[in-house]
């Protein structure tokens, strides 16, 4: 063989190996790991109920598995409407996006909190969205935008919902998705970059963000510094969500850093997190950035000396910490929605 033929053969082998490596790390391995995560038991994520839950539920009308138009699957939502005063007044709307690490979860996973919010006098829409790795970024954010368009078009069918007074909320990954959608509505440059219409803009009066990560590349930075095994898992998760080998350096990953896309039009925000295995540092950083812009912020965190408060603690409604948070959320929404 001629030297150039040998060089060409070597390059071909290297290219094939690289493509196999990319296929393994972008397609095969993330799906295997995600399947294991989805099927593993998660006792910390189970809902619990307050003693008066039956009374709360009796105050709420629930319409399940409604459909919003979308190009992607998992485009259903539950609608929770207060029965008290039905037909006599309009109720502000809370759009809630569930957590699940961008790879799992459903709209039904926070049913207890949605019912409690509706019993307190809010219309609540808890939405599903297509998750990674089958449907990578930015599918979830775009489906939030599709739901927003549906809300306005479907308003005549639900005259009791005030579409001029909307809060976006979410837990864990859903808090990040909600915050990023709000950022597209309050930052024209980000909206244009992501191809998302500014449908709601000033209609969004508040944000309720529970246990959310608001700087996804920073999670990898932290993992690299503290735990190599955790870092490898974060890399697999990042590749599942973004479908990029060097995902932390990608433009899509940078789009998810909420502090980088804030404007003065971002709405008043409620932030809370547990003190164990969660994202309190990122919540405090986002709060600081919001306050520097003069945006009203309410925060709720917990002193480690008083005991462990886990990620997604809000859905343990039998516990005092969750009940305190619900009370604080209610006061916050009462100030900025009604």
C-alpha cells in the first residue's frame, strides 16, 4: 500500500471508532441509564397528604388528561378549578411543570399540591411534556410555549380562568423549564434565539420555583470537583438531555442558565429548596440576581441544624416544612396574582 493509502485507512478507522463512541455515549448509554433511573423506586418522591385533604379535595373540580396541541407526545394536562364561587368570579391561573430530571415524571406526581393550590382559590393546570433522551432539549420548553398558546385559545371554554393573571411554577427540572420559559417571554433576544413566540409576556405576574436547578453546566462543575462517579452520571444525563458530547460548552446548555437571561421584566419570584441533595446554592444565586434588578423575591430555606429537608420536600404535605411552604406560597400568590 502507498503511504497515502495507509494514512487514509488509519483516518477511516479513527472516524469509525469516533462515530461508534459518539453513538454509544449519545444514544445507547443514556437510554440504558435513564431506563434504570425511571424504574428504580423513589420513596422520597412519594406524595403524602395533610389531615384535612378530603376537605380540600371537596372544594376542587378536576378535569384530567385534557389535550393541548403539540408536535410532540405527552401533550396532556390536568385542570384543577375551585368550586367555591364558580361562575361568579375569575380565578388566576397557575401553570405547573412537573419535575423528573428532564427524563421522567408526570403531571399526576404533584396531585396533592395542585389540589391544595386550587382549594385556595387558584385555577391550576399541571402539564405533561415529552422527556429526554427520546425527546431532548429544547422540547420541554417548546411544549410549555405550545401550552401557553393553547391557554389563550381555550379561554372562552373556561370563562372562570383569568388569563390576564398567570403564574408559572414548577418543581425540580420543572422549575428550570418554567423559569426558562418565563425568560423567553421577558427577553426578546432569548425568545428569538430559541424560536419561541412571546405569547404571554406581561400576562405572567409571578413565578413559583421549587427545588430547581438554574445553572445546568454548574452541576457538572460541582460534580467534577466532588465526586468522579457522580460526575460520570451527570455527563450521561447531560448527553441524554442535550445530545452533545461536550454538552456543558454548547450553546443550548448556556441557554438554560437563567441568570444569564434575566431582564427587568422578569416577574416577582418565589424560591425555595431543601437543604439535602438539592440546589440551594443555585436558588440563592438566582435570588441575588433577581434582587439586583429590583425584582421582588420571596425565599424559603432551612437551617441544617434543624434537620434534613430533602429535595422535593413540598409534596410531603403531612410535614410541617411543606405546610409552611404552602402557606408562604399562598401569601406570595395572593400579593401578586389577585
